[in-house]
């Protein structure tokens, strides 16, 4: 009998109401047009989520089979898939690449249904993608596909082979610098200073892009160092800048005037009008790094 009472007491010690009330890990899905888009726009934020025990999935809607000056087709797609998997390993995220041709993406119903299924199967709390005003057609159509999925993820008769979500996720846009028809609005800004090296490490995995294709199309091939260590330092200086004035103002909102002085690098996101509309407290729940 004493043993029985001891076991019961042990159960109460280990399974307190507080233990039962622990929320499940947050589930974040970032959807980019190409392998490397999510790394560029949200890699630091993803690293922070993973560090805090939450789950992040990166999706590339195209397979990246056109973005190179020498390679192309299936061989390039395989290379970019391998790079994406390595980037995912370095960040601790799941990386998934859809098999649609790079540079040929359209906002079709079959692909919209794919996006709906991905969001549902991930049971997403937050969905982040491009804005629809962008220089690249694949970015624009990815944005439209995700926006078109925002309401439909909860409609049972759409893609009925996957259960509908019973809560609408918060949909967000990645930061960009385009001004028309309206500039990006930094509703949420995240300090990524402490994890910047992890973001750079993930970007570094996309060798075909950051050290070959983008320097070629941008006419700065001669700048790329041959040494791998020097390359990473160059990548950081080339691709990562300080927060602009709008992002700094958002950082002040979330971190306060004093802490902002120590923030060197940040990522920002705009709330899409089509998903759940979070309060400030809800944003802090969904972005727990903002509570500190």
C-alpha cells in the first residue's frame, strides 16, 4: 500500500497542471519561390525558432533548374535540391522543394492545391512568403499562390484529401525594398544578431547561387573569393546590411529604445490582411523571441 501511495504522489509531482498546460511547439512554414529564398529572407528568424524548440519548414515552389549560366535542367535541379537539404541541416529546419520549373511558375489551381495541402499538413501557426509586387515572376506568383491559399486552408471541400485547418494561420510577407504600389510595412521585426552566423552558414550551402549564378547575373564574379572561409565573410558583407529606418522603428516597438542600440542585424515581416489578424500579445506568443 505504501508503494501504491508513493507512486500516486510521484504522478502528481511530475504531472502538475503547469506541465499539462505547456503549449505544443509552434509550427512555422516559410514558402519561397526558389531554393535559397527562405534562407535569405527568414533564415535568422528560423534559427531562433529552432533554438527555442519550435518547428520550421522551408518550401521552395520551384526546383531552381534555370538559375545558372552554365548548368540547367535536371542536373541543376538535383544540385539545388542537395544544397537546400544541406542548408536545412545547418539551420535545423525541414527543407522541401517542389518540382516546378524555375522561371516558368504560374498561379494555377493544381499548384494552389499543393500549397494548401502543405500548409494543412504542417498544421501551420504562421505562414511567411513573398509580397506580390516583386521583380521576379516566380516571386510574384508564389505570393499569389500563398495568398489564394490563405482562406482556403479552412474550407473542407477544397483539397478534401487533407483535413482543413480549424484555425486560420497568421500569414506574413518577407521584407523587400519595392515601393510600388506601396512599400513594405515592418509590422514585426526580429533581432537576429546572435544567430547571424547560422543564417550565413545556411546561405553558404547554396553554392551554385551565392558564389556562381548571382555574381554572374549581377556582374560581380571577380569579387568572389576562392577560399571557402573568405567566401563566407564576403557573403556576409555582400548580402547582409544593417536595419533600415523603418525596421529600426519596428525594433524599438518590440525591444525598446535601449535594447535596439545593441541590434546589428534584423529580419522584418508584414502582416497579410488575408489570414488571422493577430494582436500584439498574439504576435508575442507566435514570436516568443520578442518577449525578452
